[in-house]
C-alpha cells in the first residue's frame, strides 16, 4: 500500500473527532473567572526614575498592570468568550462595590470594584483602555487612601464577586499586583485575619496568584506576609501547567515591566483541557502509575464557532440549522435512520453498520499505555514521525507514588540512552498505536535542544507498514552533488544568518493570518474604526539586513552555481546524445503480425486444471484474451471493459463456488 498523506491526515482527524471523553469530559474543560486586584498607593503610582535609555520603563506599576489587564481582557473576548474578568482597586480613597458607593461599606472599605466580574464587554474594554493608555480617570478612582488598607477587605470584596457571579466555575482566580511585601507589619491581629480569610477562599476553590513588584532599593520579600496568604494544592507540583515558583517583577533595570507582567500572566493561564487524564501506564504486571497527556505542539487554526450577520443595525449571531434530506423525495431524515456505510469489493457494494456495531468493531480495549519492551535510542529513525507527539506527566490524583516512579523511569531512559516501546490507546474507540516513549531534558539544559518545552516523557507514534513510502524509484535516479567550493560558500551564508543562539523561537513569530483574523474580530467587538487596523507580518524576511550581512556572498554563490549548473547540463547533454547514438545503431525490431482472435484454449479449462493453475499461480500469467475466453466458456457473464484483475477474480470466485 502506497503512503498517502491526505488519507493519513484524514484518518488522524477521524480518530480524534470520534473519540469520546466519557468521565473526563470536564477535565480542565472549564470556564475561568479572574479578578485583577491592583494595589493603589503612592509608590505604585510613581513613575520609575529613568537613566536616559530608550529601554527604561516609563510606566508606573499601576499603569503597567492596567495595560496588562486591558490586553488580557481583549484576548478573552476572542479566545475565551465565556470567561469572566473583573478589575478591583484596593487602597483607594473611594469605596465602591456593585451599585453601592460610599465610605461606610465596612466589609469592603477602601476597595473600588471598577469592573464587576462578568464577560468582558466592549464598553468595559474601552473604559479600561482609556484609563491605561490615556490616563483618563474621570471619577478620581486612582487616589490612594490616607490610612492603611486591610487585606481582609480586599479578600472579602473578591470573594463576594466570585461567589455571586461565578459560583459554578471550574477555575476562579485572584491576581494581586502589589509592591508592598508587609501590608500589616506589626499588626498581628490583621495578619491572622487575612491568613484565615485566604484559607477560606482556598477551601472555596479560589486560587490566589501574586504578582510582586520590586522597586529600586527595595526587593520584594514574599516570606514577610504573602507566604501565609497563598495556598497551593499538594497535587499542583506534579502538574507542568502549574508552576509553584513566584517570580518577582522588577522596574527600572531596562526590562519592560509591561512585557514582564504579560509574560507572567500568560504563564499562569489555566490550561483548558488535557488530551487524556488519569491514563494507566503499565510498566510491568502488577505495576502501574497514573499519567496525564497534553498536546503541547498543536497546529493553531482559525476557530469559526459562529457566523455574524452584519447587515442590520447591530451585529448579531446567526443561528444555524442542519437538516438532512433524502435524495429525490427531499424527505427529512431523522437521526435514528442514519447509517454509516463502507465500500466493499470490486463491485463497489455498500456494507451498512449501526452505531453500536461500529463501536464493537473499533473497540480493542479501554484506554491504556502498556510498555512492551525497550530499545536503544539510536534505533529510532529520524524520519519515523507520522503524527504529533503527546507529552505525558505524572499525576498523584489516581495513584499515589506515580511521580517518584515516573521520575525514575525518565532518569533511567535519559542516562541509558534508551527508549520504551509501548502499546497505546488514547481514548475510547481510538485506533491503537505503537509508540516510542522518549525522555526530554530540562529546559535549562543547554544540550536539550528544546528550551521552550518541559522535561518529561513524550509518546512518539511509530509508523506501520502502510505508512512507509517506497523510495526505490527515487534511488535509481542520478544524484547531482554540489562541489566542495559551493558548499563552503553556502556555509558562510548560513553562518552569517544564524538566529540568536541558533534557536528558533516560534512564540516570537505570530501567525500573520491568525493575527489579522483576531484583529478584525476585536475591531468588530469593540466597535472600532477599520481604518486604524494595520496588518503586520513578522514572517517577511528582513531583506535589508540579509543584504547587509551576506549580499556579496549571495552574488558570488549565484555565479558559482550558474557555472556548475552549466557544466552539469553539458555533461547530461553529452550522455543523452551518446545514448541516442547507441539507440540508432541497434537493429530495428521486426513488426509483429496482427494478433489472431483468441479462441478458447484447448487445455486448462477443466475445474481440476483451473484449481491447479490457481494453486501454482500460473493463472495470473495468462493474457487478458485467454482469461476472457475462459470466462466465456464457463458462462461467467459479460467481460466487456473489465481489466485483468477483474477477470482473475471472476475465475477464482467460480472455482471456489464449484468446490
């Protein structure tokens, strides 16, 4: 069977599309609610002193936090339209919660809920954008309070908003942006109250994330107060998507506070769904651990979840409806009448299956990952990849001790330069695969080659026989190789065009078509002017820089390539002329007489002789005319337009029917 990339991709999409999640359908497929709590104080509003460099931070911490929240809110409208987000200022002179405004709101004193927790709207995004980029504050919100603000009030306000607007959300988080590492220094009572309230939030399923900011002359010390506020899930340390480390953001050192904050926020985004969860990894009879799987490397495409009707006064979501009808009569076909059919045999007959019959055909066993042996890593061919790999990581939620066993397996495979061969079924009704389990080094390891990917184990799908291409015809073709001088000249060009550290970072080069699609959606959602939308494409080569670095080398390479190509063409022309001359000197073949009309063969027409011809495979050596004569003699039907394979099949079926 010849390798067919389109068929291979279709099968892969069909496998992924028809797999059932079953009990894990809600695993990290949850809506997310985030409240930005920004500390309003004199130091947070103060702009950092510049040193005259263009790379200096010019925004205050509050401005950088507002810009980060504005960008995150715009991303949520496009990427996660069902997620909620709110903006809370604490330490303000004014107090507001919901529709209530006043300084007498005791549980929320000095807390100002600027944007209530809800799905981001165009008005909320525009108001936050004006405040972040243009400094518009018509209500005088960004005025710090004269007295110290209790963290308990801020936690009460966030808790009330989360429990009221997002009671059933799977992910509820509170982002705290502050530069004050000791808000209740010397006040043990307030400190204990804040610790108790934070523990209550954790018990209710609210995760507190801290974004500490260090200023010049003052390093943020998390241990002074916030270590008692931030609670961690004991299983979170085993999840690669939940880093336990709290990174401190710095200002005034040439690193943009805004970029650092956005990068830190993106690192804390909740993962939406694992490829599989609580998968049993069978290492030996009676020894199994539990792992989760993630598709880290995945093609990102435009997701058209709905159509927008723009011909009215306001954009509206078009409600689609699919109706299946019968050919000819146009009768509506109900879902229970639908059957799946597959072509079978040379006649093209359809074989129909019920859904339960298809499930029985596809079912091999439940989801599993079973190690069946080990091989040296060197035996894996570089071109053996047929599908994207899945990243697996241990989880303690199902089998306690999985992390320790997983770590031992990862370390042994890495040090021994071995790979495990495993039988792999990702989900129910998924097509079984044979995979190689490969270890990856830590991102901090310079020899890893994958600084942007985590350390762990990867499921590398191995090809079946049908996936292998036959390269024999290509091997018979002549190969023209470049000279050493041409290779040396090209090496100079490649060395001068190397990327920093020789590593390509795909995160720095966004997909231009996707970005344009998102910009158009954002413009529609925010009711902005299309004329202000600019299309950027970072994939366009920097021609001026390339010409400056290797322009002269390219000219020299082009001249050398032309000279070598002319020499090769001349050699091929001489060889072709010689072959044509040899062909002309050979005696011409005699023309054959017109073939006589085939008659029924005198032998090999009895049933016993046909059986013998089928057994020793001599039947396939007969000509089409002889096979047609046999079919006519045995009255096997019309043979007009049928090929040799069809005639052979007719004869073989007739012989089998006579047995």
